């Protein structure tokens, strides 16, 4: 059975129908968590000292948190890909 079409030849609901289909509750939750994580990261602007085995590195806390988040995302993506 074919999808309903409007007078101009597109799917019923226009361009907003595609957006509604793309925004599932899980995707909205992930977007909210990403936004909260970015706010948390960029609110922390103090300097912090991190020991990398032997050297002591001083950097902004937001950069250290962002690096930790990126490393975690890479590991998560690697293990999700490996699980398939």
C-alpha cells in the first residue's frame, strides 16, 4: 500500500512528518544528555593538574572533561561495533 500524498506530490504531513519519524524518544533522550554533558564540561573553566604517568600537565578542566568524554565515546562505539 502506498503512502498518502498531498496535492504537491510529497508525503502527507510535509517535511515535518520526516522530522517526527526521526525524533524517537530514545534519540531525544540522547540529545538531552549530550546537551547536559556539554553544559557541564564548558561550565568548568578552572585549571587542573593531571599526572600522565610521570609528567604533570596543567590544563583547563573543561578540556580534561571533554577529552575524557571523547575517549569514553570512542570506547563505547568500538565495543558496540564489535558486539554486532
